[in-house]
C-alpha cells in the first residue's frame, strides 16, 4: 500500500534498458521516491522488458505492426499510461519519434536523455557525429520533450571530455556512467516539484 502512494512513472524503451536499470536501482536504494508503473517497449526482444520483470514492474510489448497508423499506436500507448495514472513519462532509448499529439497530451511531463550537449548533435547518431566533428568535449542532456526532435527545454547537462583516439563504444560507456546518475536525479527533481519551466528556461528551486 505504501508503494502505491508513490508517484507513478512510465519508462519507454527499445533496447538494453540501461537507463531503466539506473532508475530501478535508484528507487530500490531509496534515492528516488517513485514507482515504475509500467515499462513499454516497441520491440519484443528488448532486454528492458526483462529488467522490468525482474524488478517486479509491469512490462508491456506494444507491437507497432498491429496498428494501421501511428496515431492508433500512440492512442494505445496513451490508454496504457493514463490507466496507470503516470505523472511522468521517461524515454530511455525509445527509438520512435512521438507525434505532436502525443506530446501535447503530456505537456511538460515527458523527459528524454540524450548522449550529447544539446543543441549540438541531435538525433540517433549523436556520438558518432560528435567524434566525426572532432569535438574535445561532449556530454549528456536531460530535457523535456516538445514537438521537435531533441529540442525541448534543458533540465540537466553534464560535460564529458573526449579522449584522444576514443572509439564510439568507449565514449558510449563513459557517457552511460553519467546518464545513469543524471537521469534518476532529473526525475527526482521533477517529481519533487522543484522544476519550473518558463519558455526555454528551466529553474530548479532550492530544496526546502
């Protein structure tokens, strides 16, 4: 009964679910007062679903191929999320672009984590693009989702120095360590009511 009183979040994943695991671990360790009401994936074999099941969270594969249109697919997602009364939708490697209609249904209630310092290097190839550009510093961004790709107001960012000769997989591993710390903290701040968004400006109130 006590767990049911905690704010409900949903996590949408398509793959390994390492950021999902970071969220689950933060909840288990008491660093994040929330419960994962449902984990949804668009891929049946996503390891994120196994991680969710092992943690006792509801794990749902919602197959896009079963729906005639993207709008119908998203309405099915919304129905699942609304039935569980989620306060926050967390994208964690969810490899589908959400429509403006979906985003408008959850205004300032969708978070995403991105392996670059937005607005630099948006999109799915952020790490390779940063290395190809020859940047010396990249990083991680947690942002609110709006109707454009990797564009919404920035909540948290942290820099990561690019090492000489580093491969994409090596850089990804170091970025993951930052992501796994930053994402639960961002969720905690939002659920604690300490975040105020004014246009593109995000203010974080001091802890009372």
